[in-house]
C-alpha cells in the first residue's frame, strides 16, 4: 500500500483519513487494507500511543464489561481463557492487530484533529490537526474522513461540583486520571458511583483496602456472569481457532439480542429475575430493595456485569458495602450524607462518569458552512445527512462496541469500492422524506447521556435513519444491503471529475 504523499508543502494527501488509533481506528485500518488495498490512508492520533480507552484507563481492576468474543475484532479470534478480559489483554489485542497488519507506520501520533472542511468543487476534505509536541498546525487533505475517536473527551472525566471538596484532607481521584501513586492498600476508600467503573473498582480495591464503600445515589442492575466461557475454551481445543471464535461470537450475539428483546417485551419480569439473581448471591438479610433495585427498567440504562459475582462476594465477606444516599458535603475526614450519616475516608474515588464528545470534538464545515451535528440525522448509524464522504464509528449501547464498528468499516469499504467502480467522487446522505421524525440519538436515561444528548446528531423514525441497536438487522443492511439505496446521493463534482479525467474543468461533466 502506498505511503502518505505530499501534495504541497502545506498539506499531505491520503485517500482515507482515520481519526484515532484506538480499538475502532486500528480496526478501520485493518478493514481498509483488506477490502480497499489500493487506497492510501493515515491515522491521526492525538495521544502518543495506540489503544485509546484501553491505554488511558489505568485504575485498579480495569476490565471489559462485555465479553471479548464480541468486543474483539471479527477478523481476529480471541484465544485467551477469560471472556471478561482485563485492560492490558484488550490493549494487547489492539496493539498486536496494528503490529501484525503493518498499521503502525500509517499512524501520526500527537496529532490532535481540530477541524475539517469539505470542498465540493474539489471533492476533498481539508483537515487540520495540532501537534502536541511542537504546537504546529498540520494540514492534510483526504477524499474520505473516518472518525474513530470514540465518544468521550480525553481531557478529563466528569466530576459533579460536590460542596466542600476542597476541605477534604484525604485524596480525591477520578478513574480517568489514575496515577500509579494512588495507593488504596489499608485505606478506607469511598467510590462514588454505581456504573461499570464503580462495580469494577469496588471488589478489586476491597482485596487490599481496609474497607470500600460504594456510595450511590440510586441503584443499577448488577448481573453476575462467568469470567470464562468454558464451552468456548473447550471448543478451541477441538476446532480451528477461527471456527471456534465464530461459533462463540454468534452464540454471544444471539444470547445478547435475546436478552435485550426480553427486557423490551417483559421489563417487569426481567426486572424481578435480575433482582432475584443478585439477592441469591448476597447474605440472606441483605437490603436488595434499597441497594440493588433500580427505579428504571433493564436496559433503560446500561446493565452492569460483574465477573463471577465478585462485587457480591466482596459485600458478602464484609470488605465492601453499598450505601444508597446523597452527598450533602465533603468534610475534612470524609463525607456527610443527606440522611445525616457520615463516612470517614482516606481516599475518595469519583467514578461519576465521562464527558461525551460529538464527532471527536471536530469543527466540521461543508463548503464554508459550519455544520451543527445536532441538526443532522444519522444515516445507518454512521454517516450524517448533508455531510459528504464522512463516517464515524460508534458502537452499540446494548452490545459490544466492536460488533457495530466492524460492520461500519465493512460498509465504508463497500461505499469506497462502489465509488471507484462508478467513477464517482462524492456520496452524501440526504433526507427528502418529510415524514421522518427526529428522535434523540440515544434513549438512555443515564445522567451522562442526558447531560449531552442535545449536542448529538438525531436519529430518524424510519430506516435508514433509525438506530435499531440490533446486530442482525445492521448485518443485513450494512453487509448485504444496497449501497445505492436512493437516499445516498452520489455525484461527481466538476473540478474533481476534471482532475480525474485530466481535462479542463469547463469541459468536465457535472
Ligand atoms: C472504562 C471503559 C470500559 C469499557 N468497556 C467496554 C466493554 O466492555 N464493552 C464495550 O463494548 N465497550 C466498552 N467501553 C466503550 C469503549 O470505549 C469501546 O468499547 C472502545 O474501546 C472504543 O474504542 P474507540 O477506538 O472507538 O475509542 P477510544 O478507545 O476512545 O479511542 C479513541 C482514540 O482516538 C483518539 N482521538 C479522539 N479524538 C481525537 C481527535 N480529535 N484527534 C486525534 N485523535 C483523537 C484518542 O486519543 C484515542 O486514542 C468501555 C469504555 C470505558 C471508558
């Protein structure tokens, strides 16, 4: 594959520019190399290393909360024993993919992408990135821009403005900014939060801390699952790795879809069942009604998974507890709660969430007009109405991220190949149906979603504008559905067509 070429001293040109070298960006590069081998590409990565989430988060016990048979790439069998894997193993999966695929040489580290402007006459994006080492602004041009920079801000996590934080004499840490000197051994720890990060941290820290309190405003669904899939591990002994992986992957996909459907069809029944499953793993007199019975239905927010019931075990042996209450104020020695109760602490971890980011924080304009993402409609959950040659990799909320990202990459490659075959340079999803209603991108009731959802693109009420969060449906649409569906507008801008045909612009066909 050709390397990045210089168009001028000011800008470098590639066919496809990928933003981000995390799980999605490395996956996108692999798919491009496999399905569009003649395309040149580069990855612009703001940090100085590969891996995104799986390199950034370093808190104790960092792990996946979905299984690696679906969080792993579809093209790279997951062969480790554990299905719920620790952060370093996931990072290795990403890094090995990059190394073995020769992807690393295409990555420009310390390039934070800030701006992208599309020019229809040239059928080109001009992309501006700022180098974090020199402060220099670097320009690239590309025919297709593929955002794979995740969904949250790397600058900092979200911490509510709790009263009295400044008077607390102990240490306060956010899981997104964890440093090796944060020591919890023998300490009294409070973890504020009830999401995936909190339920990961609590049992892990409880192994060596004096005591860990998980302080939550309201309960979340917590479900135990085996850390290892015994059948998958056994199958690998008899079947080729790819076949065993494929079978387990489909088993996980189908079980996940079945469970999600059940929560939609019979929310009350599933709710009762999940609460009973938690109660069965806790001491007999445990107050499940207060601490583990959410006010919402399953999958109205993410369901938290705990491998081999580790959280329940830590509660059972007394090394951890859940307190459901509100923080009135931080004090010098810990926290004062709305109920009047106080908790003494040496270390308080604010597992209070992420700050969501739209389009990887880029300013996007088309022919000089700034695009407000919130005024666009998402097309097939990956492109946006009125924005040409532009896709983003955004995973499922009710299943593993990579399932959707693999499909998105497959579709982008089909789209690029279709344009090459037909000699067309521009593809723009356009909604001309007045009956399409605009709906929020996500219908999660979680605080972190509600805080930012107004800034997100909308989804529509019908295909291809609707997000079904359904792998089987997306597989049919993105792998096998028609690329030329009457909604994606293909065109050949004048100047670009002329350049292609090496004839004067005036003579080029519109
Ligand atoms: C703690 C944690 C645990 C998770 N566990 C799971 C799980 O078990 N299952 C699951 O399905 N999902 C999980 N997720 C969601 C998770 O983020 C995705 O699964 C996946 O890692 C996302 O990969 P990504 O490459 O799209 O984004 P990221 O991992 O966020 O990587 C994005 C990369 O792009 C770079 N970048 C971003 N913006 C720019 C820019 N403007 N310019 C240049 N570079 C940029 C970043 O520096 C980063 O390297 C988890 C998320 C977190 C935070």
